């Protein structure tokens, strides 16, 4: 909307406060959903890429692979976890604003607003499952280079 259009706007053409609240609510919910989707995508992609790298390196066992390559999945895990942490941190102010918006608009409602309900019942489990995933993947990607390459290489070279 340009300045001249804003000046010419009448109360009939201006959105009502309820309309502004509704649009803001919808936009924030979409942003939160997109961040969660990105976080889950990062989990899936990191796990698949780490597995593909390990499979590739294990297939090369008769050829000496520099030890650094076995730690690439651990680096990817670190970067993925940092990305997800940034996404989760970015969700917090949006969710807080949604709770404020919902409790203000729905103050007289006997049914709790969604963000208020969700925070009390589900939010902790979602965040905890993400951190358990990343911690488990980090431990696995740091453990595998020290424990699996030699047994895989010995068994594959012994059969050839």
C-alpha cells in the first residue's frame, strides 16, 4: 500500500483489528510450521547423508581411506544440529507472540488457545526428541570411525 492509498483509505477499506489478528495468527503459524518442517528435513537429510558416506567408505576398505573422511558425518551432524538449534530458537518468539495474541483475543473463551495448550502438553516432548536425535547421531558419528572401519575392512579383505 502506498502512502497516497493509505491517506485515501477510509475506515470501511481498512482491515479490522480482528482481521489483523487473524492474518497475523495465520502467518505466524505458517512460519512455525515451516521451521519445524525444515528441522525435520535436516534430521532426515543428515542421517541419510551420513549413512551414505559410511557406506561409500566401507565399500572402499581395501583401499586405505584417510581417517579424516570417517569424521565427515560428525561434522555434518554438528552443522545440522546448529541449524536446527537456530530454527528452534527462531520459533520461540513467534510462539510467545502467538500465546500473547491468543490469550488477549480469547480471554473470555472457556477453551484454551492452541499455543497455550500446546506448550503445556506437547512442546517439551517435541524439543526433547530433537535433542535426543542429534545427541544420538553425534555419539554414533564419533564412535563409528574408531570402531567400525577396521572390522569392516578386515572382514572384507579376508573374503577376497
